[in-house]
């Protein structure tokens, strides 16, 4: 990926976001350019102290997955929720699907601790509903936003 192209992509959003958000956008762009197998390995390298992950099961070409990426995904890793439960992406055809029951719709978001499901969000209802539902599931996993905020 040529750096000139990347600069042209980030230039319009640079004034509106801070350095942290630009870094996240850069990492997201780099990971999106990686083959899926490498991106998953990169996501799993750092294990959170909580042992909790947000697993996103998706399909190629899924419009709701793309909308989630635009509205939530780009900022998720920098959020307190994203630090507590890092995102791991899986296609619905991935072998991990068999560890969880009834993954029918795309996207399906599963909160899991050490591979055991705590709860799930089926579909993408928009950013306000997503963050609200995610907050309730993460609370069941022990997340406390005021204590985890930095």
C-alpha cells in the first residue's frame, strides 16, 4: 500500500480527530489490507488481562458488517471496552463457529472469556443500541467503565 495513498485517505479526517484516532485508523487500514489469517493472528497476539474478547462473526459483503466498521469498528480498539475485550474477527465459515451455538446471522458479536460465551449481540442495530447492549454484556464479564477508563 503506497504511503501517498494512505496520506490522501487520512488528510480529510485529520483535523477532526486526534492522534490516537489517526493511529487507530492507520492500524485498521493496515489490518484490512492483510490476508484474513494474518489479521486474526495479529489480533490474538495480545491477550487481555481479563481473558475477555469480542468475537465478530461476519460474512464477506455483509452491509451491516460494513456499517458497523464505519460507525463503531474504527474506534473500538481505542475505547475502554475495546481494551477490556479486544476484537477478534471470524468469518462464519471459520472452525471457531462450531464452538458457539447457532451463529446464523451476520454480524453476530459474542463476548467470550477464555473461549466460553458470556453473551451475544445478533445483528447490528446501530451505534447507540450496539454500545448499550455491549455495555450490559461486558458488565456481566466484570467490566467497570469508570474503573477501566484512562
